[in-house]
């Protein structure tokens, strides 16, 4: 029995990056031997075991054969006869197909070190094209390591293009797709993920609503970058640069989908794109079964982001309606995420990345003014039920009028 560290643990150590997860493969062992040593089985599809003391995962070396469509369409074979090289060749990228023993000796049969040094993401074997999930994985790795200068090898991008055209991407489950998308969005350069998907034709299959934005112009006075797709990628980069949470990044990605529906004769204007985009945002949310908080914020940002940009001009009554739409009295954090999404949208424009966004503090102040209206005095005046609600609304409107006048002074 021989045990090796494999995959990301080896790759990141060689890159000088902190190693967070350690995967181990066991060569020359059977399931019975693992059980005899006290390992606990946990793998449903292939033999994976938990160490009796540390709880870390150990997988038996295995081979795989394509047996159906999609990510799960594989038959696995694990036995003591499977070699380390046979196990490594089934992996996606050469930089993930290296192994290291306890003495630090590296096994690198597919030139992973060479590609690490060349900063290239390259597939290990033609079997890469059998797994559609690898399209998303490679795009995610491109986003993760873009800052180190990594790019996708042309021949690998071609295989990704073939996969995108094969219909295999449609076989991916919503859960698997969302796991890769959400992880990619949380990388330092998530816009690279979207760009790589577009480069290989996967974006128009998985997210046609985003793909449709490229080539759609916007008024240059507001958008020096002009292209709606380029703007979306810039907004996503700003969200990552400012370390925003997944909810905000998802909303930033989807906020302008309505612009893809504007007839060409109306370009570069996009009248009512906020409302037109809501049905598309709902469709994307449903397609990937995004978490509820991501779904809700994406819809609210899509509908109201132009309100955010015009915050200083809004009438107190409109401002009150906006606050009510976000339920700022019970869910203040959601309104805060809306504000920062609007700020990322404003900064995601060529040459305007550093400009100030006074609307943010103005909206925060408005929310505070409305929340500070006390209910108790109204109860003491005898208001209750619907009448209490109307009285509270009137008092909040008064507070916003006072706030607006003070802010304008």
C-alpha cells in the first residue's frame, strides 16, 4: 500500500500558495484492507474512506470509463492493480495530475510542472472531453489563477468548444452547475470565468442571457466602455475587488439582462430595461436553483438599480416606496447589499472605477431616518391595525422629507 498527496495540494505547494485541502490516493490496496485498518467508507460511487484518527479522505486509485451522458455518466474501477499513472491520467488538467509521497518525491507523468512554469491550463488526455463539468472547472481555474498569468491552452479550449457544441452541457444538473458557478464568482477575477465560457461557446449554452449582452451598445456618456457585456464583466470585477459576498456578485452579474432584449433600432438607449430583465433574471435563478438570498437580491437589484443611481433626485414618496420594497425595517442587510451592488455598477465603467458614489451614504441615511420613526407614540394615540400602518407610513414620509431637505441644504 502506497499513499500519495494528489491534485490541488501538490499544485498549490509548487505555486507557493497556502494549501487548504489535501486529497490522498491509495495505490495497491483493496477495500477489505482499508476496512481492516479501521478506515470508514464514505464514497457512494467509488471507494473513498475516512482515516480512523484524522477523519481525512483517502481514495483508492481508480480508472473510469464513459458509460452515459453528463457528469455522472461514468463507470469506475478500483483495485490494487490500478497504478498511480492510471489514476492520474483520468484527471482534468496536467497541473492537477501530479502526486507526492511522504518523502516529497514528485510523480509527474503528464508534465504538470512544465505547465505550472509556463502558466498554462492544459488537459491531461482526450478523455477530458467526456466530462462536461470540466468546461466549468477549467473556466473556474482560469479565474482563480488569472492573477498569476495562467491562460487556457488553445487545444484545451478547442476541446471545451467541442463539449459546448455536443449538447453534453445540458446534461449537467442545476446543483453541480451552481456549485462551480458560485465558487468561480468568489474567485479574485470572476470575470475571467465568464470570458472563458464565452470563448469556448459555453456561455451561450449555459447563460444565453449574459451572452446576449455582448455587442449591445449603451450611451457613451454614461458608459465609456459602450458594450453591455464588457460593462457586466467590469461590474463583476469591481465586486470581487471590493470583496463583496456571493449575493452581491450574483446580482452584479444579472443586473442588466434586460438590455439584451432592446430592439436594435432603439440602441444605444434601453428604456425600461430594469423591468424587461426581471423575467430573464427569474429564468436564470430557476435554471441553477440559486439560493433564495441570491435570487431575491438579483431581482431587486435588477428592478431598482437605476433608482439607486438617481437616489439624490428621488422624491421622498418614491424613496419611501423603495425602502418598503426592500423591507429595510426587518431586513436592513439586504438593502445594504443593494447599495453596494449599485456602487459596483457605477464603478464598473471604463475610467470611472475610482469615482465617488455619494448615493450610497444618502441611501443609508434615508433608511436610518425611516427606521428611527417610533411606533410607540402612534400606539399611544390609539392607532391600530391598518390605521397604524398608514400613520406609520405618514410619519416615515415626514422623516424622509426632513432628511432630504437637510441633505440638500
